[in-house]
C-alpha cells in the first residue's frame, strides 16, 4: 500500500514539476535579461506575440509546434523543453526518494532553486543574487519547521559553506594567477549548507569538485573546450548536492566501512 502511495505521489509530482519547470524557465531567462518574471505575459522572444494557453502546455506545445514559433516561425530554444522535463523528473525522483513526508517539500524547493541556477550558469555563467537570496530566505523559513538536524547545524553550515569555498577560491586564484571560482559559487554553497547540514555539505563540495574535474577532462580530451577556458561550476554543484542530499549518509557509511 505504501509503495502504491509513493508511485501516485511521484506521478503527481512529475506533472506538477512540468508546470513549475515551465515557470522556472521563464524565471531563468528573464532574470538574465533584467526583466520582470510576471510582466509582460508569456510571449515569443523573437516577434513578441502573446502566447495562447494551449501554446503553453509543458512539453506538448514544444513538440506540436516542432520547436518553432507559430507566428514568426523563429526557432524556440530546446532549453524550454529540457528544463520542463528535467524539473518534472527531479520532482518525481524527490517523491520516490522521500515519500509522503515533509522532507519532500524541502527536496522540491532545493530542486527548484538549482534548476534556475543551472540554466543561468549554463547560458551566461551567472548565478543571480536574487535567486540565491530567495533560496536563503525560503530555506531559513522551511528549515525552521522541517529539520532532522539541530538548527545550529544548518546555521553553521550556511556560514561555513560560503566560507570554505571562499577560502578555496582565494587560494586557487593565488596559485593559478586567475579567478578560479566566482562569487556566485560561494553563495550557492552557502545555500547548500543551509539546506543540507554540515556533513552533507562537505560531501557535496567533494562530489562537485570530482564531477567538475572528470567532466572537464572529458570535455578537454574531446576538444569541446580548451585548456584554461572557464566552465560553469553551478551544474556540478547542483549534481553533487542532490547526490549528497539523497544518498550522502549511505556514501559516507560505505566509505567509513573501509577505515580500520
């Protein structure tokens, strides 16, 4: 019975995630342009024609329109489609992982913030301060009511999350003679610390660095990037944080099992 409830919850969260993902796409794109996320209503970014409700159905509208505007036939970025699908899948994953409990609300909130940040970082290598500020304020409110750890742990992790990364950034910049990490990454890790707590924060830093290194090497060897080129670190922080959030305690226990 419990499994059936989780399945229904995951299905509901998938479709809910599609709707939220559509909104998060708008937030990410308009935030980079300095535009209001509410006005004007949804429109074609090329010709400016207002979109009808049936042209805003997540996934289906993109597929039926074949990735182009009905009015000016300009190409619609596939980021809209993949942003909606990714959010839906991650929301469903959150429901499957955490089930019918309040921590699922926390997971959905974390995913929403990270989806916006990944998009802005991929597009312009920018992690908007407004998104981080909203995440921190919302995170504080949520963690006051939903928490498995002592509140001081989340507060300490918030401070150390930004502090540790800032220190690493300063040292790396001194060694490499160039900026190694942006201020947005520092603030993002502060948000991660606030939501995950200190132990999982440390694992998130390790996993994000490992993923960034491995994928960076692959991109370098494949010729898709050049040595010394900047790559957005936000997506790796997001991946490392979600892995740590979902399986961090098991990973740490597995690792400690190798120690005498």
